[in-house]
C-alpha cells in the first residue's frame, strides 16, 4: 500500500491510508506532521493499532507525553468501572481545547477506537480554529487580538452539573485558572482562536458583553464549514492538532461500553 491522502472536508480533516509497518517505521512522520498542522485532523481508517503500536507510532511524530499519573495509555470512557476519573470526562461533551490550564498545551492527541457504544452516539466533532480566525473581518481581528480571557477548568463543571456539590467544585478549582490571549499568535505566523468550555470571561470586559462575545465566537468557530464529524469504526485512529482545533464528543450512554485509547504528543509551543 502506498501513502495516500484524501480531504474529508474543504477546511478540516484528511484521511490517510498507508501500510501499518511503514507508519511505524517513521518513514512518513514528516509528511504526517505537515498535514496535521495544515488540516487539523488526520484519520487512519481501521489501522487497528494495538496499544504497543499506538505508543510506537506516537513516538515517531514527536515527544511522547504520558498522562498526569504516568499512564502510557489513557482509557477514554464515561464508565467509572474502567476509569475511576471518568466523571471528569463529562466535560469532553462540550467544545474545548485540551490543556488550557497549562503554559504549554499538548501538541496533539491520538485516539484509537476499541469498542463502539452499544446504544449509538459517541461521534467526535472537531472544528478548525485557524480557519475560524482567518474568516473574521479585519475589524474583528484587530479588536480580538487585544483581548485576554480567563480560563478555568471548573467552568466546564457547570456545563454538565449546574448544581455541583461544594467538594466537587473545590476539587475542580484546585486545577487552577489561567489568563490566555483570545488570539494565539503562533510561531508559524498563523493565528487561531483560544475559546471553548474553559473560557470563563474576557478580562476587563462587562460580564454580559463578555458572555455574549464568548458564545458568539463559539458559534462562529463551530459553523459547518469549519467542522469535521468523525463517525467511528473499531480500529480507527484519529489524530488532531490540539493547538489549532477544538473538539467534543457527541452524547452517549456512559454504560454503553464506548472505549477509546489515547496517547499524546508533548507540547512544543506556549500560548502567546
């Protein structure tokens, strides 16, 4: 099999078909990195990596990033029997960027589908925050580049639990807060929007105006022309550029058995 690519939508997403052994050799790593930055999301249909192969493939693309507790493979599921911290993943059902609490967010995540949900749902949607910025008016670009936004992990809690127990809220608050630019000026010269469920308020802006702006920008960035929705098959591997996209899972039953395995690439660029 040769290395072939096909665009999934005009603005985001590319399907890649290649021989598994050649992918693991790193022969195409440079090309894959280029496509990841250009297209935001890369899909390897039914490549069927096992955990060891997924880790090896991840390492061909950059520095491997273990999980906070040191795990090499992270189980993405809402089933607390499989992942004791699964409740935290309820926030994944809302548009977000991973790592907004970190000075340097992860570069990319790689997900392999192991078991489809028995009751349906559980697709994953991605939106291109580079393209969303590019299509703004010049006037809006100039205004937004001056703004800073406070991001808080605990802000996501209210999306799925409007009346949390105080201990749960305090636990989420311990993760911290971070002030970030609304527009990320990348070393490449490209710019992207930094928004999503962790975005709590625009610094030094009236509360109502701040809320209106953040909701308006979320709606703007998640318009159909900027979005790719992946309908999973067992064995699929999907990589996304965490620095230029947002993502979310579509709702599914926590008891449905949905299971994906995640690996990550260490961040290479701080928010700026």
